[in-house]
């Protein structure tokens, strides 16, 4: 009998890395500091996924989110910032799920259906919360960048709460 491979689940790990890349691409082009922070975050996320460490995945997602917030603070357009926040949180959620599934069931278990349902529901929640954040921005912000940043942070907090 061979030992169980406790590496992160493949589908969720790839989805996490892809979401991190989307988060980086959406705002990294608007600000050099955002690109630097996001790139470091993406690297930490990928290392965490490769090693199966939840803390590194969380650190990487935090770096991605920090890059997105830097871009927002430096005047990046609202929609790319909302996309960046949504996908940074999705990268964190999918990465944590990949590590948990791998640790509990093993990498070789057939978990595709579980992973697809989790990813689809997380993406749906993210899309709804981002839409609400954009709606709040359009109604209340009046084009003021500081107000937009505050609303985007509130949307990110709501997104994290909705996923957990």
C-alpha cells in the first residue's frame, strides 16, 4: 500500500493561481508599487500552493490584495480594482480549499465535483458583491477617488464575510 499524497488538490490550486494572476493583471498595470506588491503576493501564493502551506497561501493573497488596494489608492479605475479585489479573495479561498482538500482527502481522491461547486459558488458570491460595490460607488461616490477606495474596502470585507 502506497502512502497518501497530501499535496493540495490540483483543480483548486490551479484556480487559485489563475485567480491570483487575474488579480495581478487587473491592477498591476496601473501602478508600479501595485505591480511589485502583487507580484510578490502571487509568488508567495504559488509557493504556498506548491508546498501545501495555508499560511503562505494567505500571505500571498494578502500581498495580492495589498497590490490592488495600492492601485486603487493611486487612482486606478474602479472596475479593475473591483475585479482585483474579487479575484484576490477568490485566490485565497481556492488556495485554502486546495490545501484543506489535499490534507483531508489526499491529492488522488476524485474531488473535481466538490471543487467545481466550491469555485463556482465563490465566484458567484464575488460577482454579486463586486456588483453591489460598483453600484454603491456609482450612487454614492460621485467620482471621488477617496470615497471609491473606502467603498472598495467595504466591498472586500463583505466579500470575505460572504465566502466564509
